[in-house]
C-alpha cells in the first residue's frame, strides 16, 4: 500500500471577510500543517468556534483557503491542490476521491431514498443495467444496515426524521469507497444502536486504508474511532 499522505495541508490559513461589517477580517485558522495517511482517522478537537468545520470545508473546497496548499492524492494517484483546482477537477475529485458526510442531507426532490443512496454507484454504471441493479442492491444492504424501515425505501427522504435523513446521508456518502472521508458530526442525531453501526462503518473504512478526518461532539464516538487526535486550537492564528 502506498503510505504517502492522502491529505496534506501546508501553511493553511482562513480569514473570513465580514462584508456587512465594514469588511473587517475574522481570522479563524492559521499555519495549519496536517498530513493524513491511509488507515488514519484523525479526530479534530477544540472548543466550539475554533474552526473545525471550517477546516473540513476548506478540504472539500466549500470554503476557499486564504493561504497555503491543500494537496489530495486522487484515486488515479495524481496530487491535486484543491486551492488551485479548476471547478471541473473539483467535481471529479468529489466524485472519486473525497467523501464528505455532514449532519444534514441535501434533499433531492422526488428521488426515492433507495436511489438517493444508490446514486454515487449508479453514476458510474453509466446506463449499464447489470451495474445499475448491483448499485441498487448495495443501496438496499446499506439501508438495512442503517435500520431504515423498508416502507420508507421508495419515498423521497424530505419528510424523514432528522435521524433517518442523517442515516440516508451516511449511506449515500459512504456507499462508494473513497480514499479520503471527511466527517462533520455524522452521529449528531442518531440513537445508540445506529451510532454503534456508524462507528463500525468508520473502522471498516480505516481498515480498507482510507484516510479520515472527523469531528465528533460525542466523546464516546471520537474515542472509539480516533487513531490520532489534533487540537485545532493549536493551529496558530486561531483566536485564543
Ligand atoms: N461563512 C462564514 N462567514 C463568516 N464567518 C464564518 C463562516 N463560517 C464560519 N465562520 C466563523 O468561523 C469560526 C469557526 O467556525 P466553525 O464552524 O469552523 O467552528 P467549529 O470549531 O466547527 O465550531 P462548532 O464546534 O461549534 O461546530 C466561527 O467564529 C464562525 O462564526
């Protein structure tokens, strides 16, 4: 296995410009140096407002870094600096290399829960019927494992409970094994049994050699999955 980092952040800083407050700048993170290798699950610690979610959003290129480089080793082996990548390269990277599980499901109107979960594999099937059916079969297995009642499988998740939506989101974002997985409170609305299932899923991802970076307010989950802990407050530039 290639043990070089899947994620490498060097000298990363983030400042928000508050346009409605005379353009004042809010420094959140500075001098972030972080390398994450295959088989690591780095848990981000630090008090509320320190910039944990901001760090993940920069890696996923939802937020643009103010300084520094964020290099991701793609499935094809190419090193891509997400701070410089073209929109097209970012779409490809999100499709094949970087998974991002947030607390909230972005609901797609009229698409059933089963198809929402199957979609990342169905996209790759490119119309091939056997591959499409295999994608839907895998989606069924994920729905069973995450205890989504069968009566919900063919309904769009818009009206599902918070915990049900969160589990659909986890299944959709983990069904396709990707080298880098970003987890922003994936168990926030889950009961004990489903939380344990997610802990197992995270450990399985670590075992297959994925690199993970996660935020978990539930200390039990963080302790159960962490191979290393990083305190975001230690990155210089973060407010005291
Ligand atoms: N889009 C934005 N515009 C302006 N400020 C922002 C924006 N996003 C985040 N911030 C600010 O950046 C700081 C860090 O926020 P972030 O959500 O990363 O913290 P966190 O460590 O994840 O907190 P929590 O544990 O409460 O989720 C906060 O002060 C927040 O207000």
